[in-house]
C-alpha cells in the first residue's frame, strides 16, 4: 500500500510535468493549463483509486474515498494551511465556486437516494463537470489560485521542456500515467487487504486511510505553498477539488461501473460532509482572512470525525 501511494504521487507529478511542458511548447495559455492540466493532476490519484475500486466492485472504498477526501480537504488541508498562514479569501470564490461546491454536496446526496449511482447518473455528473470547466474557462479572466500553483511549477516545467524534445515530454506523461494506474491498483488492493487483516470495513478504510493517502500530494503542495507565503493556493485547490471529486471522479467511476451506496449506512459520513461544508462556507465568506481559531475548529472537527469513524 505504501509503494502504491508513492507510485500515485510520482505518477501525478510526472504526468503534470510532461503534459504542462507539451502544452507550453504548443502555445497553450498558462491559464488554460492551470485550469485543466494542473487541476487534473492534483485530482488524478483520487480519480484512479476511485475508478479502480468501482471496477473491482469495491463501492465502499470508492464512495469512502470521495466523501472522505472532501472532508479531508476542508478539515485537514484547509485547516493545516490556514493554521500555518491565514489565507485571504477572494470574494470571487464566494460568488462563483463556493455555491457550486455546496450544490455538488447536495447532488451527491440526491444520486444516492436510490442506493445506487448508475451509469446514467455518472454520465450526467461528468457532463456537469465538463460544463463547469467550460464555464470557468469562459468567465474567468484571472485565476490567482491556479496561476500561483502553475507559477510554483513553472521552473520545473521549463526545465523538463528544456531537457529535450516533445517526445521526452510525451514519454514522461505516459510513464506518469502508467505509475498512476499501477499505483492505484496497489493502493486499492492494499487497502482491502488492510481492512481484512485489521477487521475494519472497506467503508472505514476508504473514509480514512485511502482518502488521506490520495490527498497527500495536495496536502504537501498546500503546506509548502503556505510556508512560502502562498496559502491562498489551498483555498481554491480545496474548493475545486471538492467540486471535481463529486462531478468528475465519482461520475466517471460510476459511468464505468455503477457504485452502490446506502444513505442509511452513510448517514453519519454524509452528515459530517454537510457540517464541514457549512463550516467551510462560513469561514470562506467575503474578503477576509481565515483566522487561526477557525483553522483550529476545522482541524478539531476533522479529528473528531476520524475518531468517530474509527470507533465504529
């Protein structure tokens, strides 16, 4: 499972480097790269793990990863980075992405009403992800979060592009994708084996170990950004990740193989997601700083959630 996590991390890194280098060499605007290639790269581990879990019929891990990752994004990632350096909230996020994040949370509950995320519903979620991305590209003239994240990688991308031809960049992308797939397989199998050996349910493993494991690249990036004085990166990354986790990751996985999920079984998990989303929305209001006290509340809420899940 550890090796699978390492493969996921390096696979995502190399895929983003290669794809970003190809895009820059092809004259694609940095904004477009930030909103597509970089955004996909940060969600790639979740996508691969969730899709493989769905294909193998491990719905509890697939759903647990999506719900657990969204809770971890708000409680752990936003909490840690805000504790290191309170980020300034961009009011444009409140008007634009935060309402969409809340809407996707509601949509998640709706698609689970009948206990199954069908292929049709999965396709609908993916279609929503495409529409959201196109709308974002069309209406956003300046995205400081993605631009900052791209700037942080720019020198690495240029270095990769300067080392050789597009063939090398393509090879880097292919190797990265292969590591993602292989790492995802190892990670899912390792999580299932761990659940069996410890007597834990796949739901609990998905909500805790798997969701945190697939979020580690984002957590590491956010911590480094905060230490460098760019904690605002985490704000946009958390919101965007929560949106795409439901629309793209859950949608694409269900489109490949329907995912089962009982609202009765998941009522506590979904309640935690609702609470964390409402807290996040409250703390992300207006043009203001997220205080360290609010960051502490987010972290304590996440720790409480993990404790309650582990106790079940």
